[in-house]
C-alpha cells in the first residue's frame, strides 16, 4: 500500500473511533493525557503516533470492540512502517569500485615493536603487557562506542500515559427539578423557555448560566465484568466570584412532582463543600413514602451501572466546580475528575437580589415573577 494511502487509512479509522463518542478533542485529550492538537493531528493524518498505546486507549474510551481495535492496530502498523525511512541490512556496505588502470594499494608495513623502556618488563612479561594493552584498548573502544550510542541524539518519545481507569461515565447538567422547574441567569431577555431536552442548546444561545442551582446526573459503569467500587464523591470549587448583575428567568411558575429522587446535596457557599446523601420522597401513593438515602460505597460493572444525582446550590457565589469520584478495583485505586459535557467546570451563580421573570405564554413575553430570586 502506498505511504500516503496507509497513513490516510489509519487517520480515517481514528476519526471513526472518535465519532463514536461525540466528545470534543479537548475533552478526549484530557482523558488520554495528550493535547487536543495532538489528537487532532492523529485524526487528520498529519502525524502517526510513535506508539499504538494512546490510540488503543482512545478506542477503549470510545467503546470500540475487540475487532475494531485489532483492525486499528493493523492499520497503525502499516502507517508506522510507511512513515519510517528504509533501514539498510547489516553488512550491506558496498565495496569501493576499482578505477581502471589503477594499482592496488600496497600492503601496510608492520611496525616493529620497540625495546621496552627501562623499568618495563621484558620477555614473557613483555608479551603479557602487550595483551593487557590490547585488551585495555579494546575496552576503551567498546566503551566509546557504547557511550556514543547512549549520547546520540534521537527523536523524543511521548512519556507513557497511565492506564485508563476501569470505569466510564456520562454527564447531563441541564436537568430541571421534576422535569419542569429551573432558573437561568441571562444578561438580556432570552427566547421563550425550551423543552427540557433542548435546555443546553437554548442556554448556550442565550449565554445563560444556572441560577441558584445546578442539577447534575452522572451515569457510571465499569468497563468489564469485574466490579469497580465507588468509594466517595467530592466537590472541588476551582473559582469563586460575584454573581453577574443579570436577571433571573424561571422556566415555570412553580411546578410540583410526585417523586423527589434520592440525591446528593452540595452547598457551594460553604468554604469546603461536601456532597451529602439525602432522602427522596414518593408522594404518588395515598400516604406517600420516604426513599432512604444511599451513601457510598457503590459497586458498578459493565452490566450494572449506577446513577448519581447531585444538586449543587448557591445564593451568593458565581462558582465554577468539578466533581471528583474515588474508585478502587482489582488492587488498583484512583480518582477521576468529572466536569460538564465539554470537559469544562460546572458553573452555578447565585440569584439573590436579582430581578426575576416568568414567561407569560398567552402574551408571549417575559413578565415579572412573584417568586423573585428563587431557583427551580
């Protein structure tokens, strides 16, 4: 296969693997410990990685099966071979061609061995001294060659990345309480409220941020049949600021729900926020019933996932934050950092003292809300 064709075939397979996941180059690169630009060069065919390991980890991260991973490795082998210059076989140094009419070079005349200097051994000892000198010279040559091999400049290889964690996850951060209640902060009146499924696109178009509360659902599962134990969930606030002087726009006029699911609550206004398990409540029966809180640890496998619902609230902070999930499995342990769907930190901004509006559907306009400054 021609060089360009082998590299292009490999790049096409890498692009297909990435497309299975849908995340950005930056989000995937962060998980693989490579830069977004490096990952883009692999997908465009501008670069063939030195080692197949990073591409194999990408395939596992994106859910590729064994057959696709083997095809990807075979394609990488061809592309890797194509991009390298041919290596001459050992001993294939051409003999110098004889020039017509030239005489062969004379044999070198052996140099006589001078008599030893005073103080040096002679006879048998002299021959021994010559052997030692030859051995020492040979060792010096070998040492010089070895040193030359060590010091010769070569192409730097990317450091080996740590193995990926034995679990994977998905994130949804534009959830509404009971499917209908939520508040966003926006600098100017946005479009009419969307359907909950379109909330992310609507908020991005309006430049809106979560007002007062962010609901995050993290779906976690193992990569194989072996159980992965989730040991704990932590909150890391990476930036605090004053909430922007924007208005609060409510997606409803107050809606109730029959079921309040089990969840973790986070008070972002505390100096060190903690994710605390809370009870849920089912009001669908005549008397209703409490859904007891379930704390860590949890166990997940590929066939038995788990959902974590986190409610993070603030009244006075413009907070950017991550979740950190501790895990252990088969003698290994670690922590994964979980951010928004694009890999950035979650953002929640207080609505205290901000003018609040609700949407008047008959009048098709945003009007002052009686429940000013409260989140859904």
